[in-house]
């Protein structure tokens, strides 16, 4: 296949690109705005390969989007491009509205005009929080943060293009991802790097919130399955095999890094913090997908990757991220 991957320089997008090129022989063209979270280094393994092209640009820019389509003639758009951090959406929602609402609209229009299939990468956060049981694709959409609300808006727009224009569009909703190349604003890489540096480990509230962890390679395979076998107009959940409280995850990272539990600090809770996410993935399992990486193995391998790849995170920790960190946590990194 020849894929147009938007947001392919981010954490999951770059994992998906590597996987599709190596394991499926796909050709890929990436369009990425290279926000603070997007990095060409994430794609350095495939950068020189024939069948790979990279363009810097925004999905809300129709000239950039149509330019790539006319130049490269892809068969399908896979849209990862997003602002992805809930805490940043609470502090400044504007970029979330622009990328998720306007950007998704521009991509859908381009797909319609050029006869392309379309896959929207989405999140379990569109369903909101669930104390017991699991969300299915038929659960009501009740997002709580500006991040999840704008992602929900994008999902609804995608479905409207199927119903109104018969655009062959599908949605794949993942649970919390982890693995190599994840920007250290998110729980797992933040805790690994802080643990290694002897910095405090800031746990929001009581730390008893539950997340359903999925390795980025498993989520990427689910996206590939939905792209190849999903029914147009449908959404598919892809949740990981393990649910964990945040405090248990942080304690395990303390063990794996040889840090000290005294580094754990309970800090003010996130406003509107969702207590628990849990996804039923029966529908995508029926397409032949199953998650392969157990959380305990994936976490160990992820800690090892961050230990061995300082070249990747050192420029982040010494750059703008420091300012973000001070603003968010009210203290400096060591
Ligand atoms: P990320 O923040 O690591 O990467 C996002 C990428 O999108 C970056 O490369 C960034 O430069 C690019 N981008 C942002 N705005 C853009 C724009 N307007 N135009 C073009 N490119 C733009 O995010 P991620 O964790 O890899 O998430 C990828 C997708 O998966 C997102 O749609 C997210 O909502 C979804 N998702 C993430 C998780 C998770 O746990 N990280 C879970 C479920 C779903
Ligand atoms: P995060 O990685 O931001 O993902 P999401 O908000 O999309 O689930 O956070 C995962 C969980 O970890 C969430 O319950 C918030 C919590 N958390 C902390 O306790 N401390 C932190 O410093 C961060 C970044 C997150």
C-alpha cells in the first residue's frame, strides 16, 4: 500500500511508519508540522529508504495536504496528527481545536476529493471515565477534557463524512500507549527520566486512577488491521491487556530504575481528572488482532530503551521542555 501518514513524526505515528515499511513493505509519505512533540529523529531508521518521503506542514493547511496528495498519489490517509497532552489542553486549548477540528476537516475534504480511504486515530478518552466494566464502541461519548472533547469532535466529523458522502472512513480508538520515543511529558517516560535523574516523581492526587496500557507496536498493528479489514463507517477499540493504577506503575518504575520510593510525591490533582479508562477490544479482535506485549515485559524493555538512548531525550530535557516542566510542576529539573 502507499500510505499518507499525518503526524508520522510523533511517538505512535513513527512506530506505525517503521512497522508498515518493515513488516508490510508499504510505501509511506509523512506530513508533520513538527510541533514540540514531532521529531524527524523518530524516523531516522527509515529516512533514507526508497519508498519513504517526508514533508513538513500542517494538516489544517489545504495547500500542503493537496500538494502531498498530488505529488505522491497515496491510496489512504492515516491521521495521527494531534495535540496529545491532556495537561497542555487544560492550560491552552486553542491548538487542540485548530488541529483536531480544522485539521481533520481539511484531511476529510482532501480524501473525498481525491477518492482516498481514511483512518482516524482516536482515543479511549472520547468515552470519558468508567468506574466499573469496559467501554464498547456503542458506549456514549462523554469526553471530559479539551483534549478528549476535540478528539471526539474529530471522530464525529469523520462519521459524518461516511454517512453524508459515503467516504470510506474508519476510526481506531486506542487506550494509553507506552514504549520507545514517547515524549517525556506523559506519565511513563516522565517517571523513567525523573527516576534516573533523582528528580521527584509527581503523582497526581492519590495515584489510584486506572489506565489500560497498550504497547505502541500493538496499537500500530491494530490500526493496520482496521485499515485493511475494518468496515467503512465503523469505529474499533484497541485496548491493552493490562490495567494498572498510576501509583503501581510509578512504584514498578522505581524498582526497574533502582530509584528510591522517597522520590514519589503526591501533588495537586489534574482538574477534571478521569478516574478510570477501560476498553473492550472484541470487535477488533474479531478482525484477527490481539495485543502481544504484556505490560510487565513492555515496561522493562521501555526503561531499558530510555537508559540506552540518551541521544534521543537529552536535547528534549535541556530544551523548551524545562520551561514546560517548571510551569506544570512549579519546580526545576535537576
Ligand atoms: P505525539 O504528541 O507524540 O505526536 C503527535 C504528532 O502530530 C507530532 O509529530 C506533531 O508534530 C504532529 N502534529 C501535531 N499537530 C499537527 C498539525 N496540525 N499538522 C501536522 N502534524 C501535527 O502523539 P502520539 O502519542 O503519537 O499520538 C498520536 C495519535 O494517537 C493522536 O491522534 C492521539 O490522539 C492518538 N492516541 C494517543 C494515545 C497515547 O497514549 N499517546 C492513546 C490513544 C490515541
Ligand atoms: P498521561 O500520560 O498524561 O495520559 P492520559 O492523561 O492521557 O491518561 O497520564 C496518565 C495518568 O498519569 C493520568 O491518570 C495522569 C497521571 N499523571 C500523574 O500522576 N503525574 C504526571 O506527572 C503525569 C504526566 C500524569
